């Protein structure tokens, strides 16, 4: 009850802030970086990392339960997942030009999509970003226990690095190390050298683009929901909530599809590589 009273005082009531000893509270309590909620030795565990571990545990448990309940005569839920998997496989085959390649890279693309999707949607669960504690001088800084992993640039950058590294690894395995390397470093003529240098720079740009696009959309959505929720706490936030559910799906889908397109390019042998 005290935490909720302080939470209301944080945004609405100067008199209540004074009575609680809370002073000079500003909007910078909406932090760009994830906040540390506890330490394991010298390692600080942030609220986004904590929720990321929860997402991982939930996905593992659901995967094990789904595997345990697989049947040759599928029920409604299994039919739903099989239809989704077949749809994704068909889309991947149209991009990669081969059903064999689609089946080969399906686990990686599906994992990226599911991890990002669940991470995005977990940030919309009631209590995420609103349940926490106050710290600092005068207890002015509110620190939530949970923060959407995708609203942390560390998470999105890590996923982007994994995706770009995997794309290049798949390229090496598909066409060979030297042919893949030749896409970036070629001494055949000045034009190929310059184009290869641009391709190398684009690999770094992909990581930046991936991470900031996902982080920017999810973080902006969370800030929007916070502001709308405090201005008009009833009914009005619902359309924005449904919008963020849709945005969370679209961002996961775009990330996975861009990764798929880059895999298609990396695993195709260029004529003049």
C-alpha cells in the first residue's frame, strides 16, 4: 500500500509527495537503460535480464510440454502450431527458393521469431514496469522489478550480433570460407575491392540497424503506454495496448524475415565473388 501511495505521489499529487518526504521527482525516472535490481557477487542483474531469464524458462517449459504431448492425431492446439509452422516454412521456401533450405534454417528463424515475440509481449503484462521499489536520496527513483527485454538495448544488440554472426556462418558452410570471404575482400579490380568494403561495412550496419529498430519501437511503445495510462487510466489505454501487441508481433516478424533474407543472400554463390 505504501508503494502504491508513493507511486501515485510520483506523478500526481505534490501535497502527498511532501507528506511522504518525496521531493524533486522528474520524468527521468523513465530510464533508457535497464536498472539493476540485485547482485550476484559483483555481477549486477538488471530488470530486463531478469525478465529475459523468465522468458527463456517459459519457452523451455512450453517446448517440453508441447513435445511431450505431440500426437499422430493432432488436437486443436497442435493443429494450430502445425499450421503456423507450415505457413512459415512456405514463406521461407519462397524466399530461399528451396524447401530443403527452408527446413534447414527453420529452427534458427523460428527461434529468433519466438524469443523476440515473447519478449515483446511479456513487456505488456500488467505489473511489468509498474511494480518495483524506490531508491536514491529521498526515495525519488522508481525501479521496476521487470522490464521488457526488448526495451533494453543490450538485449537487442546481443540478438542482432547473434543473427549477423549466424548469417555469415551459414554463408561459410554453404559456399565455403574463401568464397564467402571473397564477397568482402577482393583484389580482382578496384570496383570489386570497393564494393566488398561496402559489403563489410554493411555487416556492421546490420547489427546497428537491427538493434536500434527493435529497441526504439518497443521502448517507445512502453513510454506511450505509461504516459497514456497516467493521463487517462481507464478505457483509453486499451486501443494502445492492442496496438502494441500488434507492433510486438510485427517487430518480431520483420527481424526474423530480414535475417532470412540475409541468409538467402549469404548462402547464394555470387558469380563474380
